[in-house]
């Protein structure tokens, strides 16, 4: 009859045999030699390669909303068909027109047909609820200048004039108003020349 020590020894032997048969590629550390551990670390570094990660992010973003092929002299963009303010109809009044699927297809661009909606914008390039629209580049620059330079500067000018008037009134009464750094920074920006070209 085998004693307790012999039974324990038999279990240890079976455990060693099972450990020796472990696959080092599992990466759980069991049965892995220093060489295989170093190899696994090298593979891990390759997987997290920054270039590969950037490429994957680019493809993922593009699969959500793909880049439109450029057209010389024109600005192209995606416009939401469900937005309550920035609507395709308003864009058309500004001079935008729909990018036609036939024009895009001729340049080799294809849409995910399962994502494109059929509806009132038949023939236009669509991606889920988004519509592709375009406008001549010079008109686009004019619109951007109006909405992203002229109007903000007019609003800033009105704010500054109000504060200046309040300061004049305070000085006349023997006091003064100290403006926050942000207000003074706004005044500095007002003195800067407008951008020559706006980008999306």
C-alpha cells in the first residue's frame, strides 16, 4: 500500500508533466521561458505600433463618415438632413448644390449602398442621414468670412463698446471699471487682420 508521501509525490509528478505540456503561446505565464516571454513582449509592442493605430483610427472614422473626393475649385462637405437649423434647404439658398452620385462614381468613389437612404434627395450622395453638398470655393470663402469673421467681430465690438461706455460713466462718477483679461484679449483679437483663407 502506498503511503501518504508516495501519493503526494505522484500528484506532484503529474502536475509537472501537465505544466511541461502547457503551450507557451497562451501568454498566461505558465510554462513560459524567459525567451518566450521576451518574444511575447516584442509582439505586444508590434501590435501597439503608432502608425498602425493611426491607420486603424483613420479607417474607423472614415467608415463612419467617409471623405469625399475633392473637386478643384469647389468646397465639398456633409450636411445633416435632420438638423433643425442648418438644413440642406438653407444651404441651397446660400448657393450650395447636391453632389450627384453619378459625378462621384465617375471618380472611382463608391458608397456603402446599405447605408445610403432613398428619399426626397434622389440622385444625391447620401450617407445615412448625411447629404454631400458643394459650393464654389470663392463663394465658400465669402460665406466663411461673413459668419466666422465679420459677425463675431461685430458682436465683440458691441461688447467692448458697452464696457467702454460703462467705464467712462464710472470715471465721470469718480470710479473706474477693471476689465477681465479675457475682455482685453478680445480687444487684441479685434486688431488682428482677417484670415486670408478659411479651412473646414
